[in-house]
């Protein structure tokens, strides 16, 4: 499928099931991220008063916090069509040109992983975002000509987990930038309870709170755990999700009280047991647990750092006392620590 083939209109947005069915449809349906929601509502209302499309928007933060969902919500709020693509999918400038020439006034172009756009593609996107024009080079060599096409006013919504990798000129062309943070416990409970209602599965309030507590402050994780607990309940517990059923299912999935799974604990144990608590380099860790370094940085580390289990230092990753206590591992003696610093 080419990048321009994935077009989602207002009617088609209702077709995608499961994941999409659990997404909020309007800003009023969203829970958490109160600051972001308030700012977005102001931008949308002001644009409606002026009769203009909204400004370009950039969402950044750890994966699973709702960047794609917010793009759908904005499309619903402005009653526009949304075209979806991703940075790695746009390999050539011609791919982006094909997408841009099919846009209509008020359309939204959502680019996931926008930091992975190629340089040649970015050069095409700059004038399109700023001046709503598309410069096409026809021919090669001395006979080459530049053709400028006017584009309708549209909105680019970018999403990235690595803001630092986004080129400065591209970052500056987004009129609004919002960081999405991990969700607190009340917001996560509301998300789990809402999803349970949409899935039509009977869930006790205590069970929803237990799932929310182990969801790492991330809606995507919470919804995934809810589905697996639902499967367990339907297979082993008459389809009703109680607190006992939830704990039994999550124990079977090896998800502990803080939401750490087997890979999280293995990561901590390698630092503590093999490298005496660190420091240890990211490449070494990636090789030790057979994971990509980008996956460790983007998926596992943010939550472990938030919990205070891992510190990033110039020499590498180290485990804190909290990690030792959580894994029930004895802290190293002060004498051993001083000898390690001397080494």
C-alpha cells in the first residue's frame, strides 16, 4: 500500500474496529492530559471563529499516550478528513507530493514518526506547511524547470517519540507543540472503565483500579491488559472481571504490582547482577536482552526512570536503591561501592 492510499474520511473512521472503537471521538470523551485538551479546544474554537483550518500541531512523548487518538479527535472536532501516513513510509519526495496534491481545504495530514522523514522529503514539506505551495522539478540538467502548484490550506499533525531527532526547521513550522505525559491513576481508571463498557464486559470497580495501577500510566498498555484479562475471564471465570480474576490473570502474564513485565525485570537484573548495578552502556544492555536499543530507550526506560529505578549517567545506565528493593535484592555494601568507584 502506498502512503497516499490510506485515506480515512468521516464515515470510514467508524469502520476500524477494536483499537479504533476504544478511541475517544471528541475532546469531551478524553480523560487525562487536561492542559493539552484545554489548549486544543482554544485552538479549534479560535480557528472556527476565523473560518480557517487550525494551525499545524506537533505531539511528542513516550509511545502509547494517545498521539494518534488526538489526531482522530481533532479531525472529528473540525469535521475534516484525515489522511494518515508515517515518516518511514514516505521514501521519496514524489510520495509526499502525491499525498499533498490529493488534499482538500481543511484536510488533516497526520504523520506518525515524523522525525524519520528523509531530508529530501522535508524540503518538499517546508513550503507546503508554510506557504501552501508545492515546488515540482520537471526534467534534469540545464533543461530542468520548476513548477509551483498552489495547495489548499490544510493542517499537518505530527507525532514523534524522539523530539530531539526532529530537524529544527521542521519543528519550528509547527505552530503548536504539546508534550504528552504519563496518565495519573484516576485518569487511567476512567479509561479502563470506559473501555470495559465499550467492550461490554462486566468489570468491578476494584478490578478496573487494579488494571489501571499496573498500566504504567499508559492507555495503550491499560487497554492491552484489559483485553487479556477479559480473555482470561471468559475462559476461566464466566466472563466477569473481578479483582481476584484480574490479579490471577495479571500474575499469569507476569505483570507485577507496578506494571513491570518480564523484560523490565530482566533489564534491571542484568544491570544489578551482571554489572554490579552499573554503569552499563545502552548497546551492551540491548545485546544482553536481545532488544533494539531504540526499543529500550523509547519503551522500557521512560517508565523505569519515572519510577526512579534507573538513572542515566554519562557512563551508562545505573540501578537505584528502589530497584534493588523492588526485586528484593540486597543492596551492595558501602565498601564495595567505594571500591567500584575507584576502579
